[in-house]
C-alpha cells in the first residue's frame, strides 16, 4: 500500500511540473504549491546558473529549413524580331521592335545539408554573451556562412510580361505586305515565338548585366537574412530566455 501511494505521489509531482512549465510558456503566471523546477535552459543552484548548450538547439531549427530564399527583381527591355524570306527573285523581310517586362529570381540555399554545418567548417557559430539570470534575459550573437545566391539557371527560370506587346517600331521590305510575304512571315510573329525570344534575352540579361544581377543578388541576400533570423533563430533563442543581439550572414567565397 505504501509503495502504491509513493508511486501515485511521484506521478502527481510529474504532472504538476509539466503543467507549471506549460503555463509559463503561454504567458500565464501561476504558482503551484510545493513545486521547484528549472527552465529548460538553466537551473539555479546557490546563486549560479548552469546553461544547456544553446547552439545545437538553434542549429537543429536551421536544419529543418526546407525552402530556399528567393530574391526577385523586375526589369524592362526592348528586343527586335526579324524574319527574312525570298519568293523567287523578290526579297521579303519584316522586323518589329517590342517592349517587354522580365521577372527573375536569385535563390539562396538556406540549408545546404549536414556536411555544411559540421563544426570544423566554421559555417555556424552561436556565442552566448550573457546568461538568463534573476528574471533577466540572456544575450547571444549568431554568425553563419551560406552558399552565395544563385542566379537563374535557365531561360525557364525567367518569366516575361507584355508579350506580344504592340510594336514600338516596324520596318519591312517594299514587297511587304504583299500576299506572298504576308503568308510566309506573319505566322513567325506568333506569341509563342516572341515570348521564347524575349525569354532568352531576359535570361542573358539576368545573368550577365550588372544593373540586373546586383539587385537580384542583394534581394536574395536580404530575404535569406530575414527568413533565418525572424522565423528560425530569434524565436528559438527567445524560447530559451535569450535575446538575439547580433545576427550576421557571410557568403561563401566572398572576399
């Protein structure tokens, strides 16, 4: 009988400990009688604080990221489509210049895999600046290294708007729009043909023209910083009683 009562007392104590922690997490300040417990990140003994290793907890959250960060930019350009055909002795050509709006994205891999985060790589560092004590939060700083943003990898990664737009300039041979040239050339100015050409031009510009690549890369870097800091690191350290004082991302291969 005594053993059964002892087991029941231990079960009740365990339930009260769990309930106390749960109520504190959701912001309810409730004092349950005769219960002493330590927060997950600390235990207090004779005025000292013993902290768990916070770094692995934060890294575990980072390793749960499943989507890359995207930095999107739009840009305008013009392009010319020209078709030349000959009907017997008659030359036949026609060209039009169009206005287009392109959209492209640079991507940042936020979780390159377990090998990226091994301690020897130096790609992740969490520094505890101060510990939670006497109701005051602790402070941490986090530094990470990520692979650099990737620009579009193919023309299919770029989208085009305003195709076909109204031509802003047109030139043609003197025989156009005679019946023969019209039959040969008009189908080659279809929407699909114009879109494909514009997409190839936009892809080249989004990977080679600095006025476009720089905003793309900058947007991707900013989005990566916001995503990791606000959605993964800051909530995790806050849950353990810390404030995130500094968060720095460096890019692999950058000087």
